[in-house]
C-alpha cells in the first residue's frame, strides 16, 4: 500500500522541507509504478533528481542521491521514447566520474545505446559498445 502512495507522500514530505525523506519516497514510488505507468515512474525519478539537487552541498550522500535517479532515467530512456539528447547522459557521466561509480554509468550507457539503436543511430550506438 505504501508504494501505491509513495509519490503522494513524497510531495507532502518535500513541502515540509525534509528533502532527504522526500528523495527516498520519490525513489520508492517507481517500484510500484514502473510496470504500470513508465511515464509516472520517470516523473518520480525526475522529482527525486530535483530534490537531490536541492540538498546542501555538504550533505554526505548528495552525489549518490543525484546519480541514482539519473541512472534510472537514462537506463529507461529507450522504453520511454523521446529524444536521445534528453537522456541526461552527459550529466550522469560527470557525476559518476566524480564518484567513481562505474555501475551506474554502465546502466545509463546501456539505456543510451538502446535509445540510439531505437532511433536507428546504429553507428553511434556501436561506438558506445566498444
């Protein structure tokens, strides 16, 4: 039941100013939404991304919290459609390099490669696969 209401809870917690908790709820919502409404799941990841960006610079997990939703957004782009330029992959690459997070980078890259292939930009997709 909590997953069904996670996006609603996240919004209220965010308005209350508890961004760390709001982030958690925004990331929890897609667990229930992904198979039901990918657009709504992606909207939750986007809101989680915005919340993470609002955290203070000295927040210990801020970088990881910025990477997580962007990883899911990039990784699911091929299923959602849209423009390849809108994946946010360049930002994900910078954040992952700063943290040394190769797993998140690989997930985001896989989504980008699939999105490129879906747009028949096979030469570019192949170059990422090297």
